[in-house]
């Protein structure tokens, strides 16, 4: 892993000074008072290459300016019942915080259908959650935990993942590209739970295509993941102290206790015994299901967006229309991953058909 130095940050800062005033304003809105931390994220995303990090950051600022991303939290998806249908088909929410204060974002990958609205509404909703996280959730966590918090963890529920999800790859590739290019290094760890065979088969061929930095962030947990996420790990510390050029190895006789999160912060699909989260709408209420529009997180988000919209001048009647955002072109790696998944899905589909035919033939023989 590349270590980002103060000299790298200083060089990137100098390059940013040459930007025009509009981009400088957009950069201020982006970094939320933490310019160095933001530049570190872009430097990490480009493995410490200052020129590439500068190009990536400028492209991000241009994307934000051209698409008015700074205003997206004042563009509600209306009416409320339509927004509810978006929430019911794009399963994402926030279930709590890790022990060290990072937001826990839950994503229902397998049960999301994306069939209640156009792609533009789903992209708008995704970006709004990103922006609300960065502008509201993370600053609030920083204040509460009294340390700078700029990242989250994500728990991805694969329950219900089927071969039919192949037709969602285009939308998921668009959303993934938006995150990779404009919100880099915002997720520390991806915990994958309730993984069916179809995921395992795809993961074997996709994993080698990922960058090492990305691979290290992904952890496939057993079953619903509850045991791993609640596990208390005891770590013995070893400290090396240097005194006037001499190294003294000192072993401490204490144990450091580490736990990812409390039970209260687990997404609802991690709390149940056995595999799978089942259809959340049939087994969870708005109070404990972070995907639901009735959950506190989505209520606060939706109310915040409506409040921001009410403060926009001149006030004009809000019409039902999606907030169109330009889709970035996926990079070569992203395209290759999407193609690999598509190919693997087709292989599994053929295998299933052959298995069904063999089973049918065997039944005829037995009859």
C-alpha cells in the first residue's frame, strides 16, 4: 500500500491552486473544511501518482459543477409515495455505527429490483445518500466521537441473488463508476453476507481482476455475518521503542479488545439465525429495517432534502421529475469486471439448463 506523504499533499495542493474560481468553490463544497484529507483520498485512489490524482480530482470537480451536484440535496424525489417505491426497489440504508464511529451502510444487493423508476431516479437517490453521508452524517460522527471520521463500512446482503440479476449490471456499473471516480476511498471495508452459490462462482473469477487495494477491503463472511461482526478479538501488543538510535523490543503484557460493531448497529439481515434475510418488507417493520422509507435514517434524509428545497429562492412549485446526472464512462477494469460477471452468469445459466435436462431425462428413465 502506498504511503501518502505531506510532500505529495503539498504538491497536489499547489496544482489545485491553478484551478479557476468556480472549481475552487466546488472544491470547498467537496472537502467540507478538510482539504488535506480529501486530497489524500484521491492520492490513494491513484496509488500516490500526483499527476493522475490531480486529473482525477479536477474531473470530479468538473462533473460536480456540470451536474450541479452541490444542489442535489435540494431536489426531492416526489411525491413521497413514489419515493417509497424507489426505496422498496433500491435497498440501501444506514443501520448504525461501528465501535470507532464509522457509519454502517447496508445494501440489499440480491433483493433490489430497480424496477419502479427510471435509471435516473436510482442514480439521483444514490448520489443523494452519498452527499447526505458526507455533508451531514460524517461531520456529525466526527463531532460525536471527537475525531475526524470521513469513511464508512458497507454490509452487502447477497440474499436472493439470481441469474436474472444480469439485466441490472448496466445500472450497477454506472453507480459503481460514479462512486469510484467521484467518491474514492469513502468505504474502508465491504462485508459480504448471505452469499449464495451464484456469488461464490462469480467471485472466483472477479477477485483476480480487482486491484490489491480493493481486494483487501472485501471480506466474505460466513452465513449472515453476525458472529464475525460481533466477534470480540483479543490482540496482544508488541511495541518497538527507539532510543538514540538503539532499538529496544518491549513486549506488553496487556490485551487490546477489538469489536467491529454492537448488536444494535447490525443491519436487520445480519440479526436473524440461519442464512438469508428473507423479503425484508414481510419480516421487518420500518422501525428495525434500515431499507424502509419508514426507518429513522430515510425519514431524516427525506425531511432534510425537503427542508433544503423549501429554502431555495425563488420558490417554485416542485414538479415530479428526475435530476439527470451525466454518467461517467466506466474504466477498462470496470468494463472487464462487468463482462466477466456477464460471461460467468451465462455459464451458470447453461449449467443449470443442462442439470434440469439431465434430471428430467433421469425421471423419464425411472418412470
